[in-house]
C-alpha cells in the first residue's frame, strides 16, 4: 500500500498513514483506481515509464519538516527492497505520485487526475519555452554585439576610411550632376515657355494688324495690348512691331498702281485712316498711363511720310497721265522734273526708261516695214531705201526732242547700222556708175572708129 499524500510505501494495510496521517484507500479502491487509469490511457505515463524521482521531488510534498521527509525517504527505500514483488498497481500509483507536484489542498482534491497531469505538462512546456526563448535572445544579442564590434573595427581601419571617403566623393559628384541637370532642365523649360509666350503675342499682333488692314476692325489689336499691358518689354516689342508693319503699308501706298488722281486720293485716305486708328483708337489705360499700339513719335513720322507722298504724287500722276496718252515728250519732261528727294523719283526713272524703250520699239517697227522690200531692189534702189531709213531714224530724234534719243545706246546702234548701209550702197552705185561710164565711152570710141573706117573705104 502507498500513501497518496506523502508517497510512502507501506507493508501492510491501514486506514491512515502513520507518517502524514492521511486517510488510505482500501484494496478495492486501489483496484478501481487502477482500472480507471487504464481506461483513461494516460499518454504521459505510457511514454515516460522510465521517469526517475530525485530527491527534490520529495521535498515538494506538504511535510511538516525536512527531517521528517528525509526519514520517510529512508523508510520508503527499505520497504521497496522488502516488497520487490509488489504488484503493478503499486508501481503505477508510485509513478503517478512522482509526477504530481501539486499540494493536496481542498481545491486540488476537487480536480480530476487528468486535469492535474495536464496542468503539470503545461507548466513544464512553458518553462521549456521560456528557457529556449531566453537562449535564442542571448545568442542573437551576442551575434549583434559581435557584428557591432566587427563594424566598429572595420570602420576604424585606414582602408575603410578611404573607401568611405571615395563613396562620399562619388555621391557628392552624382548629387551635383543631378542638381545641374535639373537646373538646366528648369532653365531651358522656362526659356522655352517664355519664347513660346513671346511668339504667341507677336503672332497674335500680326494677325490682328492684318485683319485691321483688310477690314479696318481694330478690336483684336486692343486685345493684344490688354494681354501685355503689365510687361514693359512686351509693350515696346508690340510698338516696334506695329511701326515695322506700318512702314510696309507706306511702301504699299507708294507702289499703288494708280492711273488717276481720284483713285490715288481714295488710297491716300485709306492709309491715313489706318495710321490714325493705330494711334488714336488702339489705346488702353493702365495705372493712369495711356498705352498705344503706335507711339506719338512713330505716328508723326508716318503721317508726314504719307503727306509727302501725296504731295510728290501730283507731278508724278500728271506725267503718268501724259504717258498713258502716249504723249512721250510731255511725259518724259514731267518725269525728268522729279528729283531724288521725291518719293516717286525711282518710279519716274523707271517710266523715263520705259518711254525710251517704247520709242525705240516704234522706230524698229517702222524700219522693219521698209526693209521687207529691200531684197528685191537694185543697188541703187537699195541705196535710196537705206537713205530713207536713215532719215527716219534722225527724224525720231528730232520729233522726241525731250527724250534725247541720241544719248540712248540702242538708238545709236540703229543709226550706225543704217548709216553704214548707206555708205556701202553709195560706193556700190558709184562703182556701177563708173563701169557703165567706161563701157559707154568704149562704145563711143568703137563707134567712132567704125565711122572713120567706113569713110576711108568710101574715098578709096
């Protein structure tokens, strides 16, 4: 029999344990307990049949004193030697008791044997896990400490210092390069945006001025001024561009192909209105300052040019009218009176050359008509024809006295050509006349000789 409280094996059966006073089970109760244990099939008992109890297990029981526990241990060993032939029931109970380390108080007595064993197993697993975790933490801590020491030792070396310095220099150079690239990108992007913006308002101004020239609608020019009124540089650029366009309009006005004063007067009024509108109407106010598309200075200069052109045009238009009526003498005379300061001087020179060309063309046409019959004439007749052509050429110079054809190279070539023809055929006719005269003389001589011979024959 074994006491469930202190674990002492008793040689006989008793109601109470002589060591701890705990009530003992009867033989039937022990058998029933064994059967219940077999039915439960406790895995921890079957797997750990080799569990040995050490001295500390004994001290876990509720003994009154250490001496009493030690004494009980010695008596238990003696009883075990005497009762080696004890049945398996006692051995089973002894192993079960060695595992149970819980005090037999009122709370534990209410628990079942399975709960007691499971609780002890959980406590043992928890302690094992705590030990393992602690060992892992110690290993990790030691590894980290070692790595930190190795890193410190590595950083303290000269080669490590050079390596870190090189890395720092390379990193700094890369950062500087990236910064320069970003700066260049931003700068060129900003410049491009400014160029696009500048091109946009200049392009809008060109379109607005062209529309104003075609329709005299000036609203779009005012809109451009509104857009750039806060930028002084853009205002100057718009005004400069407006002056350039107006200069081109003045040239168009000067080159108008107009054949009478009435139409030219209409054109003059048109260009004057265009200039007046850009100065008086294309205007806005900003900060009590008037901003005009055409500045006062430019307006005064352009207005004077238009007025001078109109004044200079009167003589030119009069000469042009004579030219249209083919009165080349009067036209050439009026064109020749236009001096170099006149806006129409170059056009006057152009028309003077044109008058000469027209007269030469007329002269050539007359010459061609007379030359068509020259090929069928005799040398004497040809001489007469070329003399007539020469007279016509000289007469043209006398008719168009204001033109002074004698100074024209083409006229000089024509006159020289036909003068040489006159000389040539004059010589030919003279030679022919000499030949004819000699022949006549010879014939006369022959006839005289014949007469003399006839008289001599008659006298004989």
